[in-house]
């Protein structure tokens, strides 16, 4: 009886919320699906209704944001739909599905499109999921698109200080632990499956973003919560594999706002990095105190041809940006060598500061500079070094909140980068870092 009542409550919520605004938003989503996926995307009415929370929200991604056109569908909706479509293709695993998965990579002339063998490995990981696992990934994919929407923030206001949470995954981590039922799509899953709530915890631990781990944003603390869950036997291999399956889906559709049908982002280079990192994380299941950070940085340093550099230099350079080839490494080193001695010393300081949104800052600048790594380094490294200096000075004064990393989230938008490019050295020197670790211009 209780389950029937809860089910009715969820339906009533959507009926009450389905005024003209919601009807317009869901219609826009259906039109977008029709125009971009034809009849190929399998999606439920409830998933569409849940995604409608974000359609008119002003918060948008800054990563590759110059490809977002006025009036375009909200980037988080585009990404979520692409993720669901890529998940569907991986579940199929056929040659036709592979061709559809990499079509956008071929059109955008990616250097190394995902190979069929690598696609098969990802596909097998998805195909081994239980039905509930698959449903959880679909649900979590939709949830991660609408967290920090106005509606999610309103419903969470009583339990979470939403003004203090600027990252959508940290918001999800907080809300699923307090009351995941604020998301109707999660409420339905929880009422139907007794262990769904725990598995949502597993999918959204605090400060555990696998895509950030790929580019070592967050440092050693990135693995803290996974390690704690393993030590306390809260998760084992099955749960860890479920968490990874979510991130396969997430990364596949990361640039769905650029090309909807298939994965632009999950190339062969990204796949190899993901596979290396996941294998290192798996070691923690047997040895929870194992730290994957340095071995993974050594792997990245090897990709860039930095093996013969002094240890501190190769690890610090491997941390910069999402670069994968010896040619990229050569350009990065040339760019760094052309910096002033003071900037080189700051950059290669062993007491390096962990940053977030650094890859987005460098990716957007690199895109504006037509993939000229040396020019990107010349523009951004002085700002990067100034940010590190300001962060350290503020931290010494006690002016940084506990646990706050140096963040470039406020300046990585393409429109702001275009302004930054024109700044003189005196203006750069006036930049400060606030208590949240955000660089301010």
C-alpha cells in the first residue's frame, strides 16, 4: 500500500508541475530528440520530464562553450541525451553501433578514433551489468544533468546550503545522502528497489569525479572517499565496476553539446588513459592504502615523452592539461622553457598546488589558439602561476576555506578567456583568489 501511495505521489508531482512551462520544455526536448536522434534513442517519458528541470536554467558548462549557439538546447540536456544514446550503443555492442559511436570522431578529425577492439571492451563492461545497474546508470545520468537546477536547489534548500555548493557532483553527493527523493526519477527507483539508495551513494561519493581524476584535478584527495568505502567494505568490485560504468557513459557524452549523435570525446587516447587509471584504482580493492596518483602521473609522463626528466618535473608537467602524445609533450616543454625564470620556478615548484577546472581553462584556450600549445602556454602560464602564488599567500593568512582547491571555474568561459588574452602583465598581477579558492580578475 505504501509503495502504491509513493508511486501515486511521484505521478502527482509531475502532474502538478506540468503547467504550460513544463509542457513547453518537454516539447523542446522531444523536438531536439527528433531532430538529432530520429527514432534511435530509447528514452522514457519520466526521463524527459526530469530533464525539463534544466531546460531554461542559466547555469551552463564552460568547457568548449564557444560551440554553444544562442537559442541552442541547454548543454546539460544535450550531454545527457548523448550519454543515454552512447550507453544504448555500448549495450548493443554491434559493428553498426560502433560505427554510430565513433561517427562524430571521424567528422571532427580526431587523431585516434576509438578502435573497434576498445569499443568491444567498453561494451562488455556495460553488457555485464545487472538490469538494476543499467537503470541506475540511466537514472544517474539524468540526475547529473539537473542537479543545481533551480528546481533541485529549491527542493534541497531546507537540507543543503546550496549557496555553498557550486559543483553539480558535490550537490548530488550531498542531496542523495540527505534525501534523494527530491528527484522524482530517483524516488521511483528507490521505492521499487531496496538497495537503490545505497547504490546511488556509491555512484556519487564526495570529491570523487573520475573525469577529474583523468587529469589529476584534486590530487591525492581524489581517492580518499573510494579508499574509505573500500576499507569499510561498503563497496567491493561489483560496486566499483558500477561506478566505472557510470563514468564510461558520462565521459562518452561529455561533449554532446558539440555533436549529439555519438561520442566526440571518448577517443582511443582517452580510452587508454581510462583503462590505466581504472586498473590502478582496482589495486585499492586488495591494498586500500595504495595511492594511484603517482603511478598514473608516471603513465601520463611516459605518453608525453618525459621519462628522462627529473621526477618532480615530469610529474608536474604531466599534470598540465589533457595532452597525450610525444609531439604534445615536446610543444609543452618548449612553451614552458620560453617562460620567464620566475614563472618556470613557480610552475615546477615541488609544493605544487592542486587545481580544478585547469583542463577546461587550457582546453578552451587551446581551442581558441587553433591547437597551438606553445602559444597557449605563453598566454595561460603566467596567469596560472599568479593564481598559485595568490592561493598560497591567501592560505598562509588563513583566507582559504578548509578543503577548497584553487579553481579556475570563474575564468574558463571562452568569452572571459578572450578578454584575458588582451590583459597586460600589470593587470594579471592584480588577480586575487577568494576564500572559495576561485581566481578573481
